[in-house]
C-alpha cells in the first residue's frame, strides 16, 4: 500500500500529496477530492472574469479536464491552489484573446467590492455613481478589467498577479496604473456628459 492512501480516503491529505498520489497510482479518487475542494472556487474565478454563469461552468469543466494532463507539470515545492488559479486565469484569458467564444467581461457588476478600489478618492467625488461606473468599465478591454478586479476585488498581490498573468511585477504595476487612469478618465467623461444632458 502506498503511504498515505488510507488517510486520503478520508479527505485528510494535503492538495500536494493528492497530486503525488494521483500521478503515482492513476486512481481517480484522488483527483476527485481535488475537484470537490476546488471546483466551486474555479467556477467563481471564471465567473469573475466572464460574468456569465453558463460560460463559467463550461470553462470550469474544461479546466479540470486540462488539469488531468497538466498535473505532471506541477512543481513539488509549489502550492497547488496558487498553481490551479494561475492555470484558471490563463485559460480564461487565452479564450478571450482567441475569441473562440463571445465573452462580455464584467460590465454588469453591482456595487459589491467597489469600496476596495477607493473609487471616491480615485474619481475625486463624494459618492461614486455605480451606473456611470458600469458604463466606464465597458470602455476597458478584458485584460484591463481582469487586472483591476484581481487587484482590487480579489485583493491579490502584485507578485500573485504577475505570476498568474505571466508578466513582470513592474509590467503589472504599469498596466494597473494605466487601467486605473483609463477608468478614471472614462468615468469623469461620462459623468460630465450626463450633467450636460440634464
């Protein structure tokens, strides 16, 4: 018997040990435990990027199918969850870039999570108009919106985003700065036009 199999039957194994056991034995039950632990979290990540539950479900299914073939590339000293979310982010962004499916990214977002961006201060207003904010977000491309949401909604570090997006940390900082400025300009322009129409 392989060491640790009995424990894993009770879902006590670490993610990293489950990967090792799955690769060593080929037994689906170890992969199924990983699936049970992370399928909803992966779905949430996909939904954050696509804002479409149907597409997010399809992507989640695709990602776990892809994982079966990619697990042997997982580095032993890495954290499985970080690696999985990196795979998830890259899969979603590859799909958006290749235009294989129409994905309308994050433009119906409610006010949930907006405070994390300190928008009142960013736009120089006392209270942010969420309707205008949604319109401003529509002017950003998928990558710009995804970077902003990873940083300000998911509260991810620059290092984490750089690893997920396969960019340098300085490139992430630059893109975040440009995306914030683009959003700020769009918001102020739309707000100004709205006042003129009154």
